[in-house]
């Protein structure tokens, strides 16, 4: 009994110290998390709440704001430019997702093949390097390269006897030109994601399929793609979210033209907020963009149940 009582007293004496240790750990956790939490509150959650408030007011950044109720939203749904900009943005985002997923996967398959280490390293660096360049520099570079009068592409096509398209002058070619520039600039990021996913495919599965007589296409379609489906899903979601917020090349290269053929919804939001000084209306557009991205992302998650393989 004496031994049992001593053990009980020792346990009772240790418990406060243990509680104190857990308390210190909890506070240390909050200290380490606080920079990211502050960043989220100041630059994401805070502006989001403010934008919701401003969407119910008319404000030009100079005179006092006046309450507008649902006036900004009524103007938004009746503004034909909003829906044209949304159409352009959806078209750009769809093209971006398709070209990045297919192109990134093909480049990853090529880079994953057995080759000299130096050649492999150069190939991977060459694909990823454009992603490190700022959009401003990329836009100015390609605006010069594809210039219809003195651009390099124009010059060499003329030397070959080919009439070059008026890339950023003809409405039919302006958006495809920007889609191509976006592919060149950002394919490196998708390539890295695809390469990482490709290297997680178990080698024993592909070897077993080959032993059973499967062709390369059958191995790719029936083994590689299902095993990479989580990676493909992640790349699809990330690419769409990024593409739907496109702004820089359209602003720098074409300024939304010609004939508003390259005006994205984020560019139209910028024009309304910082050129027309309709902050309330711009806030309403921003909230609509947020809702659309959330709905499309939710749809992607719902559809993923039918094709994403969970190992």
C-alpha cells in the first residue's frame, strides 16, 4: 500500500509539470504559425472582407462612399463587357489547361527516359527556366519577337515566303498568340509537377504489364495514367486557377485589344477600379470572379471522383 501511495503521489506531482509543458508547446506553436497567419489576415482575409463591404457602395477613392445596395451587382449582370471578358477568360483558361496538361505530360515522359545525366539536367533546366522570368519581361520580349513589322518571327517567315499573321493586330490571332506565350512561359511549372508524379508510378506495375504483353500505349493508358491521376487532377486545378486570373500579358502586349479580343475579366476589373475609379463596381466583379473560381474548382473535385485513382 505504501508503494502504491508513493506512486500515486509521484503521478500527481508530475501532472502539473506535464500540463505546463503542453501549454508552452501550444504557445510555441502559435508563435511559429503567427507569420503565416498574419500574412493571411492582412493580405487575403482582410482585403476579401473589405471588398465585400465596398461592393455595396459607390466610391471613387476621392469623395466619401455612398451606399448603393445591390446597385453594383445589378450593373454587373447587365454589363455586356463583363460577360465578354468572362468568355475570353474561360477560353484562355480552357486552352491553357489542355495545352499544359498534354504538353507537360509529354515533356515529362521525354525527360523521364534513360539519357545522359548532363543532357537530362540541361533539358529539364531549359524547360523550367522561362518560368523564372517575370511576366513583364516575357511580355515585352514576345511583343518584340512577334511584331508584325520588324519581329524575328516575321522576318524569317518572310524569308521562307510565308505571309506571317498579324499576331497582335488581328483579333483572330491576338488571343492564340497570348495562349502560346503563356504556354512557353509557364509550361515549366506543369512539367515539374508531371515529372514528380511520373516518378511515383511503381516500376513493378509497368514491368508486369510488359511481361503480360502490353504495348507501350497500353502501359501508358492503363497503368501510367491511372497511377498519375491525382497528379493530373492537381495540375488541372492549379492551372485553371492561375489561368483564370491572367492579367500581365494582356495588359502589356495588347492592352485588351484589338477590339477587346484579349480583355480578361481581371483586366476589366483593373480598368474599373483603377482607371474608371469605380471601386465598388470593381469589388463586385472581384467577388464574382471568386465565386466562379470556387464553383469551377468544386465541380472539378466532384468530377474527380469518377476518374482519379486513389491508391
